[in-house]
DNA sequence: GTGAATCCGATTTTT
DNA sequence: TCGGATTCAC
């Protein structure tokens, strides 16, 4: 049996498998059979009776890798079972903690919070945490994710709240010696706040019996450090420890390994050139400095590659050497140039294209050709992208040629229409007044109510102040109601009946059974999906299955599983930014894989296409975390050179080495942006092409054309429509909403679907009223006391939409304070306004632009248009910028120009935050021209009934109609 | 050659 | 919204 274990091993592999005692660093390049070595080593240790299975601990990162390793060991070791511990770091620590929870005053039934649950937890305790500047009352949750990411990174680095606090005290000392350093002072304020919040957050977690993923590691560390007897016990138990993908370990994980492996029987396997998880804490220094930690470590290098051609190996090697000297080869003085077993030649091609669609066409075309010539299967192909968003054009090109593909990258489960349909139904069950959801449900594929009938009902509901559901019920019973056709009325009746029939069930049944009853029995929707052969329908089925799984998870933690509470839970998840991946149609089907490089790690394909290789995309632009750990706290040894570029280069290395036989590198000049793109630096590094021969781009004809195109093609105005809709009234709001997204405009201004008021709107309105009243009095030179001003504010206050009672109270106080600041400022600058709260209306090419000025002051050089804002602002530079870019003030300036026949002297935004920060801008003719173009674009679009979705960047994320928008969530590329 | 204005384009993911 | 890269103005 031992012979079998040692069969077909090369010299180095043999050495690693049979290596006896002490620390071992197995440097295993790509495709050198690393996992084979680890699994055979485990089997060998058992077979040779060097260790009992229970004495072996093997650690990996993902459940998938652990399961695979376990399976391979199972096959090698002919016992019915083995009790070697093969698991992920986290599940190992989980077990450690549950066995010894009480020792570190942790409840043994602690629950692990997933990321969205962490966000929910943080939000629930938002006002219990000592947050100050990081919790602006206008948007208290704005920094939440950044803070949690920071804490998670802190745990990667094994930084306790106490250590964080100690660091802040260091900072404070430094301030005392150098009291003029403003940046340092600001840094101290921020870090001081973070240290407090960190400590309190950990305390709250502990109190409630929660831990997060990072805690699993750090708490396990604490357990072992504080309890030598426990540590000794585990050291005795795990006589052999093996770690896979060692380059992905973080600082804390290595600390854990060092403790456990007190006896030095620690074998780690990895490849520094494949370290691509820096952003989640991986410390490449662990592998680079392993020998520093274990000077007597045996070093074995696997160099024989069983995957790729020599050309691919040589090219990727050329590339990766640009990371020197931050590489193991240099640091440890070893040689790890890979040697191919394959004798194939000519395997790398680089192609550059004019446009992205040419590039995508080429890839699809090439796949088709190779398929024909070589007779392989689709699953032999992979298209690798740097980021998920780049996948789209390639998927479309493959669709055109009927090439099957699978792409697992897509998030956005909640934005799928089948999920929205199901959720709309549940929301309606939880609240029959939820017009938005009924509106969506009626238009969904289940009922397919025509949009005209739906619009009529919606408008009737608004006019009569009845809920949409009430109106549906009336319409169902009244023949000829609103002249709706008989056919549509049947649909309406069906909807009303279904809802009425499901209501009692929703009281008595759990969320899962209610939804099942509705989708399966009542509407037979699930049935129709499962009978369908269409790919989309099958996927819809999978997605719904995912929703049911989510409902299951809720059932586990909820005290009482009924729809309204599930809706609360779901809302919290969505608000926390949770949006799981959509389901896969079928994993077994023969299809081309489209993957991000991160997802492709560890996989191999005969033919690989590495696409989108232009600077800015790959290497991607470096972006810092919004809150990052202070360098002084980072225990990982920071490298010397441009770290981001090194990491991207390793990523490129990983990508190249996925290919067995052929590798295509492609790029294009035109990716839809205005400027042509330069080919990636990595292409030159990998392939021996002199830079000069790569076309460094004159502008492509398309790009040049696009420069002259200010907006997407202007639709021609239909004569008939223009005569009918003679004059268009446009307010600033309408213009802004249309530009944000035409469909949003449609929802707000045409369908007038009401939405719940946001707390910032309530706050802003109350402040505005108070200030308006003040200004009106000022205009007639009446001075009023501050108390009266604040009284107006109070009268206009409504307790709606605030996160908690506490939030509302703090915000209310902030409002009073803001008004006091305003009052004081006015006292000092006792200018009498020229006019206050004046409505205007100007005609511009058959469009009537309407609005009102908050206030205009008169100076010697002209008018000053003033508008008041309550949004957050950093400093006056940002305020100036906002003023300059303000579409609203631009429109006001235009109106001013038309009314007074001259430009205003300047425009001002007064931000009450609550101190007063004033942004100023002097409007120019050029700015007015831009505004006119915008107005014209909006007017034309509205006249032509053009309401297809076209969201501005990030518009969907904040859109109140996101839950009902039938178009998949997508921000403008 | 340098500072200011303007213009683009917008990650990766596991436990 | 935000920051960097490019272009513009001098």
C-alpha cells in the first residue's frame, strides 16, 4: 500500500511526502501537484504509523478545498473512516472555541454573524456605540461598512481593542510634542473614536453571544495564549500540522499555527507568486519570512509542471520576475523556474482590436473555430476577466454564436424579476396598503396586466385616496370601470381574488409555506417555470430556490416566523447591502466558463482567453479602503515597492498559468470611454513584444465620433405629439429626476407612485420653513428672536423615517443648533435680502422652466442667488465644488439671466451642517449652455415618451423604486 | 514647465 | 460621489 502511495512521484514530491520531522516549507509552483503531495503525505503518515489519524491537522481556506482534500485522503487510506481533522481555519477555530468557550467567558452556543448580519447588528446598536463624526445624523449608517471592514482587518492583524487604544495614546503623546500639526490632530480624533467604537463593539458582541469571522481566529488565539494547559493539550494532540495555500494566511492565522506547532511539525505549502488576497488580509510576508520564523525548516521546491507548455511557463516567469526582490526566489535564494512536462509549442497569442465588441467577437469566433478543428468540448475553454462587470460583452458575443456559457460572478439576486415578484407578494401580505408592491405584482409575468389599465387604476387610487388594492377590488366588481376592457378586468379580478384568498393563510402559516402555497398551488407559477425548457426559466427556478433557502435561515433565528417579520429581516438584509449571487442554470452542462481570475485560482483549462488587458482595467486602479489601518498597527511586514502593482502582477501570473495548451491575450483600444486605452504593461512583460510594435493608439474613429456626440442620439420629435403637448412645464426636480434616470422620472412624475419620506427630507423641509420665515421677516426688517425661529422648526417637524427614537431626538437637537448658527451668522452679516422665496417661470424654446429662489441678495455688482442645504459637507472647497456643479443653481442662474437680462454676480449654497459653510460660484455663459443642453435633452425625451431606464452612476443604489424596477439592477458603465 | 481646470470612470471575496 | 490623470492656460 505504501508503494502505491509513493507511485508516480517525482524526486521532490517523494521527498516532501516522506519528510519526517520538523518544519517544512514546500514551495509548490503552479501545476506541480501540491495537493497530491499534501494528501499523499497525510496518507503516508497514517500508513507508516508515524501518526494516528486523530493526530493530524490539515488546514485550508475554503470549505470546498477542505472537502476535496478529505475526499482524496479517504480514497488513499483504506479505512472505512479516518478521524484526521481536515478543515478550514475558521471551522477548526469554531470547534476549538466551542470546546472551551467558558474559559474565555464566551457562551458555548455563540452564533457566527455573516457579513450582512454584522451590518444589521451594528445598525441595531448604532446609538449604543460611541460614534461621533463617523455617524453623521443625516446619514448615520454611511460609514458603517467601512468601520466593519476596518475591524475585520484589525482582527486579521491580531490587533485587540486594547492594542488599538494603546496606539491612540501614542498618537496623543505625539500631539503634545508637536501641537501645531493639524493633520496629526485630525488623525488622533478619528483614531480615538475608532478605538472607542472597536472596544464597545466587541463588548456588545460578547454580551449578545455573537462572534464574527475574524473573532474566530483571534479568540482562539486568546484561548491558547491565556491557557497554557489547553495549548499543551492541543499541541500533544496534533502532532502533525499541514497547511495548504500558505501564502493566503493572514498574520493572526500564522500566529495560531506557531502556537499549535510548538513541536515544530508544521508543514506549509504555498507559492508566493500566487498570493492574490491582500485585500482580505493575506500576509505574503508569512511565506517570505517562514524561514526566519523556523530557521531549521526544510525547504523543498516543486518545479515540474504537469499542466502548461514551456512557452506559457517561460512567459509567466518573465512577467513575475518584475516583482523582484519581493519574491521568495530572491529572499531565500532559491530557483523555482518551472519545467514543463508537455512538449507542445506555440501556445501564446496576443491580439489587439479596435473596439471591445471586436475583441469579444474574436473570442467567440475563436472558440467556435477551435471547437471545429480540434473537436474538444466547451468546458475546455475559459474566458478570464479582471472584474465581473467586464464579462457582459463576451457573454453577448457567445450568445450570438449559440455558444453555451456559465458565469457565476453575478450578484443581484434581489433584483431579479422573479425574486421581486415573490417579494412583492410577501410585502403585500405584510401590508395590504403597499401600493408599490401590488403595482409590481400586477405587471409581473404571473398576471401581465396591461400598463394602461394599471396606470388608470393607480391614478384613480391617488385621486380618491384609496389604496391600490381597494381600487382593484372595486374594478373587479364593476363592469366598465374606467373603461377597462373585459379581458383586463378578468386579470384584475384574479389578482384581487388571489390576494384575498392568501390573506388568511398569511396569518396562520409560516413564510415559506405561504409563499409556496401562492407560487405553486394558487398561481401555478412554479409549475410553469419547472415545465419550461428555457434557460431563463430554469434560472428563475433556481433563484426562487435561493429565496426559499433564505426564508429557511430566517426561520432558524426568528422567534416567530410570519411574513411581516420576515419582511423586516429582508429589509434589513437589503439595507445592509446584501445581494447574493444569482443561481446557476446547470453546473454539469458542457459550457465555456467565464470567471474572474480570483474565481479561477486553482482551476485549469485547455484554452484560456485573458481579455480586457488595458491599463486601468488590468492592472486595475488602486483604491484605498475608506478607513484603513494605521501603518504602525500593521504587523505584517510591508514590502518596499508598489504593492498594488505587484499584487496585480501576481494576479496576471495566476491568470496565465490557468492555461494548458493555448493562451490568448487580448486588448482593444476603445472600451466605450472617450479616450483610447493603452495595452496593459503586463503584456510587454509577459510576451516578448517591443513596446513600440504595440499600437499605442491614435484615436479610433469611433472614439472620435463619440466626442462630437453630446448625448445619445436625439430622437426626432413627432409632429403630432408636439402639437398636442404644446408647452412643457419643467421644474428643477423634474429635470433632475429625468437625468438621474428616465424611468425614475416616470415613476415619480407620471405614475406618481408614492414612496415613504426619507428622514433627511423631513429635516430639510423643517429647516427650510424656519429659514424662509426668518428671511421673510428680515425682508420687512422685522427682527425675531431665535426662539421663534426654533418654534417654526418644531411645528414643521414630523417623526417619520428616523432610524430610532434616539436618532430622531439627536437630529432634532442638531436642527435647533443649526438654526442657532444660522441666527448668529445672520446677526453678524445683517444684509437685507433683495427678495425671498420668489417663484419664477421662464420660457425656453417652448419649455416653461419653473421654480423658486430661496433668497436673492443684491450687491453692487449684481444679484447673489442663495439656496439653503442641509446635506453633509466636508469643507468649503467641497462646498464650492458642489455649488459649481449644482444643477439646481445652474437652472436658477439661467432663470435669473432671462429675467434680469444679466448673469447673477454669483450663486451660493449655504450648508447648515450645523455650522454654516458657504459654497460660492460665479456662473458663466458656458455653464448656462450646459444647462440648456440638459433641459433640451429632458424636454425632448419627455415629449417623445422616452422613459427607458438609463441610470446615472450609482443612481440605482439609492433609488427608492429599486424594489419594483423591472430592469435588472445596473449602474451605468 | 507648472498649476489649475476638466474629464473620466469606478475591484477582487471567503469564512 | 471622488480622486487621479490628462489637458489647458500661462
